[in-house]
């Protein structure tokens, strides 16, 4: 599928993971959440290679990954159902500890807070959207979202994500996502904005934030 910005989007395969891994590491290396998770940037880079290798593997196995044809950006999505709570895949806890080592408690806390505030209604969940820093500010992220929005509208699906900084939150809002009041992961932790998008097809899907999304 070709987006209005002439970026070709396709589903990622297992063969793409090795090239997408540094894209995710570099895209998420800096920011409030990254600084809180692992203060030392060089150590953070090493841990992130293990962590995002795990995230890519999970995305390919349990969800799906949209990527650009040149592999400069990708988005990891999951489908969520009516379940009151989401159970991680078998072995995830051990895999997370292996990937993050002594920083595991903060990663576990982040997972716990995200899950505690996750909508309990059917939706598609955008877990990560990464654009290679060398290719940012070229509307590639917007192209990935536009591609996903078209599918969401066709399927009458709501969508949910957590934005970890003000800049990302503004981008999502500009593209039709509704935001909640920010929450903190911990007393000394970063702010997180929960965001929701209702399908732009007139479907009567109530926002988890307490009112209907206006498109």
C-alpha cells in the first residue's frame, strides 16, 4: 500500500527483524522514559538491543509489525479483546529479566502500570512506533499511522497507545487521537499520556476516557 507521502508500507517478516532492531534502539534511546529506565546511556544502548530484540520477536509472533519498504520505520501492533486482564505470553517474565538484567524491576513496573490503565474493551494496541532518527521529520511516522488508520476505519476498530513525550502526543492528537490526563509511572518517574482513537466511520464506540471521541 502506498500512502499519500509516497512511503510504501508492508508487513514485516522475521527476516526483517535484524535490520529493524537498530531502528527501535536508536528511536527510543533518548527521552524521559529511557532516562528513567536506565540512566547510563551507553548501558541503556546495550540493554535496549536485548529488550527490543524481545519486543520484535513478540510482535511478530503475537501481533503484527508494519514497516516501510526501506526498513527505516516500523510499528508493533497487537489485537486486544474483551478480556478483563491481558496475560503476557508464556515465559515472558523470564525473557524480560534476561533482556534487562538488574533494570528489570523498572521495566516490570512500567508493564504493570500500562496494564493497570489499559482499556477493557476491544481495540488494536500500538505498542511501539519507531522511526530511524536519520529519517525523522519526513512524515514517515505519519505515513505508518495513516496506513493503520485506514485499516482501523475499515474494520470499525478503536485503537490505543501510550505516548511518552509531549512531541509524540502532539503528533497523535493532530492525527485524530484523543488524550487523557497524564499519569506517572512512579513518584520519580516520567509522565505518560494514554491515547485513544475511535474509527472515523460513524461507529458508536465509546472512548475509555469517559466520553465519545469527536472526529
